[in-house]
C-alpha cells in the first residue's frame, strides 16, 4: 500500500484507543454506521500481530477508548465470546497479518458507497474534485461470496493490492491506511464522492466525466496537499474538537 511520504509514526496504545474511539463517534455523527455492525482496527505492532478492534455489541455512538479490545493474530480468540464478531476477526485479523503496513482498517457499509458497489458497473468516475481524488486509486472485489468468514480475509487482502481503498461488491468498502486520521479522511471523502455521483445519476441526465489527465492531476494535487499540510490529521483533530465540545466520553 502506498505511504505517500506521510507522517506514519506509530501511535502509543492510549492515543490509538482515543483516536479510534473518536472514529466510531464520528461515523455515527456522519450517519456512516450500521449501529453495532462494522468494525475498525489499529495494529499496535509493526508486524500487525497485535491490534485493537471494537467489541461487538457497543453502538458506534457510545464507543469509548477503554472499550477497544486487543487481539493477537498468533492466538485466535474464543469465537464464542460475544464481544468477538467472527466476520470482523476473519477480515481484520487476516489483513493485519498479510498487509502489516495497513496499521488502520476502517470497514463500512455507508449508504452511498454501498449503493455504488451494488451497481452493475460499480466504477467511481471522476466527475468532480472529490471523486477525482480516487482516480486510479481504488481496488475492487466483485466476487462477493457471502459474509466474511473463513478465508475471506486473505482473499480481500490480495484484492487490496497497493491501494488504500477496497470497494467490496454487494458489501461496502474497506480503507487501509497508516493512521486513524488518514483512514477517516479517506472514508469521509469516499462517501462524499459516492454521494455526489449517485446524486448526479439520479437526475437521469448525462454525467460529465473529467478527462483522464485532469483527473490524475487532481488526484496528485490531493496527495501533495495532504503531504504539505498534514491535512488528514488536521481534519481528525478538528472533528475531535467538535466531539469534545459536546461529549468527550469517548476519551475514557
């Protein structure tokens, strides 16, 4: 997966717990969640062996730093534990093991991105500045074969390739990034891009697609901007300030 020369200093466990808990609250705030379903994770070790993940049964809007559980790919958990979602363990455990550079995984079934991957042609064409960010930067898995159990995680890891986003046909999407801030920024803008495209399609009018050279130029500008401004971290910090102004219990 690309590093894009971003600041990828690993987070200490408490900082990781706090930022990850914030991601859940933000996903609920932005209506990207499905209640207690979907999972985010962050690898505490460089080899991806030990990682934080949200427990099953806690609503995204109520997630706290202390709720996050530590899992170990070398010591599979007891899957009869009600806190462990077998699909989450299968997908996140496998990807952290196979792609250790993917420190943070965000998996969502958000409304517009999921609507997009349900189309016969699920491509996201560059129709505006936001969708152009993802031009030639998405991986695709259109081989949906039921819920993510068993060897599904290994297959998804192979589909991810060297991209940050895996669009999962008939399912949703998964972001693999080096930090929670980058994962959030990508997921947020991907949903916005999908919303813009689905909205444009809904008019029934012909959609104007940007020329490939302009789309690529724009995507590179996005990447340069993130490098120069640390914009993804600024985005998360600003959103955490918003959370703190209303309810900072996610930090505990």
